C-alpha cells in the first residue's frame, strides 16, 4: 500500500488516504476516488491546497471568516479571495441614520432607567413613576387641595404615609405635605420627560456623525 492524497468535489485537499495494491495486478495500486498520488504543497494558515486536475495550487482559504458585502455580513463558505467577489474584511462605517437610531435608543434607555428608579425623596426613598402611580398621586393631590380648603378632612389613609418603591412609608401628616410630595414628584417626572425630548430633538436635528457624538446622553437629567 501507499499514501495518496484525498480531495473533495472541489479539488480541495482534505487529508491523506491509503491506496492498496491490486491483488490481480502486482505493482498497480487501486487509487480511491478523489485521490491523487502527488503530494500537495504545505498550506499555511489562510491557504488551501487545490488540485486542478493536473497540478496543485495554493488558494486563499477564508472559510469560516466574516466578511461584508456592502452592509451585509456574510460567513465565507468558499475557496478563493473574497476581495475578488467585491467583499471587504471590515464592516462599512455605519450610516448617519444608523448612528442616529443608536443615539435615540441610548436616550430612551437613559430616561427609562431614571423612570424605573423613581423620584427621590427624603431618607433615600423613591416614589414610583409608572402611569398608575402618577394617577394615584394626582388623586391624592386633589384630595389634599380639597382638605386644605377644609372642604373635606385629610384622610388617615394618606396621613399614614405614601408607600415608596422600597415598601416604606413617606409620612404625609398634613394636606400640605401631600401637595408638596405630589409637586416634587411631578416636577421630577416632568424634568425627565423634557430632558428626553430635548435630547431627541438634538439627535434628530444633528447633521453629521460629529454632531451626534457630541450629544451627551448622560448629562442634564434631574439629580
């Protein structure tokens, strides 16, 4: 028997094989399909040995690498230089629209994080800012306004305290305390919404990538 060299359907060397001597013809070896008897050249990283039918050649082998066809990322599954197909090894620079979308997403995320944390009040507590909680605050403020004018009594359910996100009470012993809390929370919420709007307007009006990059998403929010 002797060593031969196996190729695939495209002629790419895939490994060594063994050819056995014919039992009927001494000295004649039975060459397996797709094998050649001449040894391929040593392929370095990024190359593949390919049999042309008469000779070996070293060909670019970028299989498994990510290349780009315009804005589309592709996984190379062929032998040969991807450049010859118009592909590039580096991703194209993002378009202004893509950069703008990223900036708008960062603005929304920053606002969402503040809204989710809640409005800060004394003792390090936070008042929830979801739609339902703000509606409850509005109702409490209406009751406090009525109680201030002595139209109704200040309910004990409010006087006992507003329940913070930390599940602790913020005392509201008087209607004035209730109005102050509602006003403080409302002002904090409005400041977040206005800052979000200002940043979005700046992002939407930015004329180039430099202007977009100059927009500081982390600055200007209420403390």
